[in-house]
């Protein structure tokens, strides 16, 4: 695809919904390529083929954006696992892998920065450190030729603003999504207020990602949509969060007594949304005018395909969307064996 003729993120958002598959850390951990806990994307250097494959799976399922897997490939995390020396190579490799797959189709190629885990609101040194972390990662992303940069999963408004400033001074289009925990943002801003301020500061797309499941993200984004002009973003985790357990860190699994109270992060399986729940989310979010959608930690290609189809798209993977008419017992195709169809009652 000639990038000169391929529409930009903002042009695409004007014409309809754009999907961005996220959640690479969780999926790679599930597949056995990185460690829960520190959650560093070491897979980028050790098993790059696995990253390429997941990018392809998400694109095949309808992701319009291939996001470089640089989430937590930042200085603080690499220091934590004793790999600071691999920082630049990990970022540049992740960017290269994403760009290659994006160019195989018509997807946008996005850079990524995220919560630094060093930022503290009243600590100038911590802010300086966070800025330096953003600057180096944004610098590598710009050199790789990204179409835009995502600043995601940030739970301090001020940290998000700092990330935005760095992206804007590099001259890139920005998507800024906030991580909203049980009690809201970690500084004294409401989510609509934070989104509005980010918009005022020049963010191209604002909203929420991660932490909350479809239902408990929508209640907050509904408020945002009333107060803030789009484009807006919503990328929930595909877990059944509730009014009592609004975020996936708080979820418990009453059906399992072999784990401690908290199902996060490695025992969430039974609490996963099915594809139909994600499709419902996509339609409700679209009705609120939310045009930048996706799924975060826990996302599988089937979720992305369901979201794409709910938003009126037909990704390549739709070729294999369920057609139960041909199921040996539950189907109604004329070629099926009658006795098996009668057996359906006993299934
Ligand atoms: Zn996430």
C-alpha cells in the first residue's frame, strides 16, 4: 500500500470507526513468551516471530492499527529485569516488526508509550525521569516513521499531559488513553475533565484504555462523550467487570477455590467476555460517538473480529465467522444426516 494514498488516522476517524488491537502483554504471557509480574516484552528480542504472528492475527481479524509492542519496553522496566542495555534494541525491533506487518496490509503503524511507574505528582525529579523516558521512546518511534503515537494506560492526568507534550513536540498525531482504576484517576481530575484538558492541550484522540471491562468503561465514557468533543477512544479489557468490581484487578472468581481472592492477572480466564459481549460493547460505544475502539489486556483475535463486524467491517477473518447451519447436529443444512440433527436434542 502506498502510504501517500493511504488515509491518515484522522481521515479514517472522520469516515467511521477505527480499530486498534492492544493487549500484547497478556496474550504473549498466555502463549509462554514473557513473564507475568514484571511484564517486560522480552519476546520482542527472544521470539520476534511470535510478535509478528500476533500482529498478523490482529490485522487479519480487523485491527486497522498495528501498534508497536513497546508497552513497558521502557527504561524503568528494563532496569527492573536487569536489561537496560537492551532498551534501544528492544524498541527499535518492536517498531520494525509492527511496521513490516502494517505494510503487508493497509494498517496504520503506531508507536506507543505508557505509564512510566516512576511519575509522582509532587516530585520534580520523577517528572524529569518520566519525560526522559517518553522522549527516548518517542524519538525511536519517530525515526521508525510511525503514523501516530499512542500514550496509553496512564492513570495520572498530569503524566498523560506530559506524554502528550513529548508526542506533540515531536510533531506526531496523538492518541491519549487514560487508565481509570477503582477510585478514578490517581490525581484530582475527573475523567471528562482530564480528557477535555488533554484535548485543549492538543491531543488528537482522547479516552480510556485497559483496567475496566466493557460495562464499567462505558459508564465513564458516556460522561466523557457528553462533555468532550471527539474523536474519542475506548479500549476495555475483555473481562466481566461489575459495579462492585469495576476493574480487572479487583475481579474475583467465585467459581474457583484454587486461587487467592484476586483473579488478576493470571486466573482471569473464566471471567473473560465472549465475542458477543465485545460486539455489544462496540455498538454501544459507537452510539456514543466513540470512533476509536479496541480491546486491551486479554484480547484475542476473535474479540477483534467481533468488534470489527459489529462496526460494519468485513475483515479477512470474517471468512471463517461462525456458520452453525453446517454443524453436524445443531445445523439445518439439507446435506446433514437427519439422525444427527435429531440427536441435537440430547446434546
Ligand atoms: Zn491493557
